[in-house]
């Protein structure tokens, strides 16, 4: 017996067109360790947008004849960047929550329970998934509460784990007013970790002040550099996580860390301070090149940070501890907020698709297939 | 009893002037573990130029009245970058070789021997130094042979140690035709390590071909990107050392590594390959910002690499093994070549000072105080 499911697919063709459509797939019966889940809520995360829309020019987005899908143009430069996916019909959606409708013989007790899931292909009606990629939600949990329990919560907790593993004692985060940023504020409050929050407006400053953040620095202020140095000095932060990626943010953070470290140096050293300054780029909200003005000596490192790499790097006990904390804090520490709820067919309309691609902080859509 | 010594000093004043002059200093008698060395040869390394000339505009270089020193203007932007050294009279010169003229009671057997030294303040007549910062040269060794036995040899060997410690199996190096680059070619030949040499001209290609380098890629060629990818594919290099720093070289290397890794991927992954691509920036031949075009996914790291940090990170046995190898290969693997020999007073003339600042590959001056 199989289960028929509608699944959102993204395809980029060799002639430079992105196409989004719903594909009917057949899911086999769950085997041992597997669940068949009816998807009830899936967020549109910034980390989903790259696969969903690729480098398509959203101004060229049009409804296909018959309304069966959307198409948009991809520039030649954009096409070169995604040559590895050309012609492939790719399922989309990193995470979701839903109800178990069938299960392998060893998981039959979970039928009827709600679970949170990670693993791709979540913008669909059903998902066949291994139990290892699920968190079983408490009885009575709403689908919306469980939809975003993997990507943002584990990323925010991953920052703290990374901080501890690498011997730092405070964190700089940009942009800090995102759903993830707000989670990080709450985690750091609970754990007593000094956190420097970089935001882009006074409204965002107010938002974070409202949830109890202490060190908030507005990058749109003239005093940004001085404010950042002051916050870094106050917290002792030598580690940063930056989802902006493009432009000068990472460089500004490292230079501010170096300026603070230099004040404590006894003599001049043309190679800079011996304080290790570490930044991780974990997103690409700004897809322009990163500009590094290397005024921060020679004791620094910038790396990519990817949740999936991080999860592979930690042991099973740490994984379990992190997931338990996420389930416990589902409606508090790790609560997400959504701008609007849309159906899968809704997503295949030009207005809603375009709205989803606006990477505005605080804007987040929830798909209810 | 003390020893009088003329020592080259570099000072930047608050009103934006760089001044170079000779200062007379008194060195105390060597204590236990110390040597007093008459300096006979000291190289002008790229790593010395930052301290020596700072961000001064060399076009404004003039001889002081009476010929006692040189002065040059520092721009306001340049001044901001070196505010930590303003007003300090700083000794210059990372390494040198010379003859031991006096020694602490436990080191008396070394009087009359030639040593190579590291530790700064080497552009001088004499240097009081700890035995730990010296390599005792074989009997009959020339001063010129021992002058450059620390910075370049230990840096080149440090690249190989770093490669092994971090689990890589090949190296990309830019710019590869330097004295250091040639050493690295010879080390990698001896150790059987695949090395991708990035050069900037056909003349440099010929030079490296002449000493037996296999993979040479010319960044001035139209086919640079394709050539680099081919060499990276052939060697399996996932580690790079780049002394250029500014511009796009580091980014180009990482993108080439990613292109090679992507060819081996089974399916498309919008986060890029899971191959860790590591680049170290160990110099600043190009002081412009580094531009990162992040087409290399999320599994990457770029860091500063500094000899002094590296030496602090390794154990005593590794230090000893590296120094013994350098002494053994003084006139072969680790031989340096100099454009010209100049005295300390020569260095305080506008023509020679300007010539020293030209960071042209293959140009290297030896100071004979």
C-alpha cells in the first residue's frame, strides 16, 4: 500500500527558468524506525529560500498557463552559480510538524501523536521519515508550535555549544532581532551568557529591549563602531555569528574585537593582538561579497557555520540534551512567530511567493498544506 | 660592563610623520642562558616592512637635515591604523645571523660561534638574546647563510606541520615564486607532498619549473580559474596559504576547491559540499580589503596564520626537529637569495629605503650592519 502526496518541487532549467510546481508522489509504507506523517505546518525559513527560489529574478515571476505553477527568469550569472542543480526536480522545505498516520511495527505507539521533523521535502502533504529526525511533541501540542523546532532552536543552541567547545565566554550576534535572534536572547538569559545583539533599527532595539536583552547595538546609528566596541568590552566577546554574510559586518565585528583587545596590550605588535577573534557566517541574507578590512591582526578566523555540519560533529548525548531542551521550551524559549499562514497552492501565487522572499526581520510565513 | 650598539628605530609621531634613525643603546652583559651577538647579516623580509615603514607614503621620503635619518608622511587614514604605536621608538628586524662575542656563564662554549637568531631589534650592531631564540650554525657557516633561517624556513615547515595536524594532504600556495615559496617547493619535494604553486608571470613559472615544481598556475593567464581547478583536482588540495591577503585570491582558491568538490557530489546541496576548505592568510602583500565571493558553500574557514602563534602552539620536540632540519638544509633546502647587500647607514638613504619596500618577488635585501 502506498500514500499519495502532493509535494512542492523547484526546478531550474538549462535555459534559465525557475519553475515551481506540485508533483504527485507515492510514499511507501513506513518500515522499522519510520513514520508516515501528515504535514500540518511548515515554516518558510531564510534557509529554505535558496533552494526554493534559487537566484531567480522575482520581478519576472509569472503564473504558468492553467495556474499549475510559477516561473521566473534566472540570469546567466545566477545560472552559473547553480549549475549543479540544473534539470533536477528538487523537493523543498527543511522542517515541519504533523501527525503520525502510520508507523513501522516498532513505532506503532506513535500513531496519532504530533511530531516535529527535519530533513527536507516538508512542503508536502505527507512525509515518510525516520524517527531519528523527529521530536515527539507533548500531548496537546499544536502543529504551529512544533513547526520550527529544529532549524532555529538547534542553531541557537548550537551557537552556545560552539562557544563552550571553543573556549569563548560571550557571543556577538547579527542580525539579532530575527526569530532565531530572539531565541538566542532567551537562551543566553537562561544560561547567563553575555550577548551582544546587533540590530538595524530603533524598532528592533525596542523589540529586543522588550524581551530583556542587555547589550543592543544599532548598526544604522552613527555611533555604531563605538557602541559595538563598548558592548564587546563589556561582555568580553571574542566569538560572533553573522547571518548577513555579505558586506562589511563580519569585518566590523572582528575589527571592534581587535580594538578592544589592543587596548589591553602592553606594547605595540604590528601583527596585532594575540586574542583569537572568531566569526562564523551562518547565512547569506546579503548575497554580495564579504569585504574584510584586515585591521584585526593575524589571530583571527572566519568560517562557515552550518547546522547539519554541527549536528554531525556532536555526540548522541549532546543531541538528546538539546532536543529535550527544545521540546521543554516549545511554547516559551523556542516559540516562533508567523506573519501569516498560507496553503501550498497559496505559495504558488505570485504575490505570496514574492512576499516570502522578502528577508525582512520579523516576517515569517507558515505553510499549512 | 655594557656594550654600546647602534640600533635602527622606527617612530611615527602624532602629527603624521614616520622617522627612521639610528639610536645608540647600551646592552648589559649576558646572564645565564644569554648571548651577546655581533650582528653580521639581517634580511629585509616582507614581514619587516610593516614595522619599518608603517603606512608611510614612500613618495614623500626625505633625508633629514644633517643626514641623521629619514622621514616620510603618514596619511590620516594610515595614522588611524597605527595609533597603538604613535610616539614609540620601535626597534626593527625580525631575524639575523652573527657571531657570539660574549655569553652567560653556562653558554661560554659558544663564544666565537655563529648563530642564527629571531626576536626583533636585529637591524643593529649587537643583540643580547636568549639561547632559545638561536640556532647554533655549523662551524664555517657564513653569516649570509644563517641570516634567514627562522622566518621563511619555519614558516614553510609550519605550513607542512599545519597541513598534517589538520588532516589535509596537499597545499595551495600564493605567491609561490618568493624565497619562501621556493623553500616550500623543495620541502614538498622531499616529503612527497603535492603542492599547487600560484605565480604571477611566465618568468615565475619558468623559475619554479627550473627547481622541479610540478603544479604551477599563472594567475595572469586567462585560463587561471580552469588551471587552478585542474591543479586542485590533481593534487586533492583542500588547504591554502596566501600571503597576498588583499583582493580576491583567497576567494578564488576556495571557489576552485569547491568546484572540484562539487563534481564529486551525488546530489545537489544548496549549502555546498561537505569538504572542509581551509585557507590561511599569512601576509599582506596586498593591503586592500579581502573580497570573499562566497560561492564555496558553508564548509570553509579562513584564518590568519602567524609564525609566532604557530611556534607557541607546538611542543618542544617539534620545535627541535624543525630547527635541526633547517640547520641541516641551510645551504640547500633553506637557502635564500639576495638582490643586494646594504649597510645600516645605506638603509637610511632614500633610494635604498624605497627599493626595499618594493614587494617584488625575488627582490630581497640583506643588511650587513
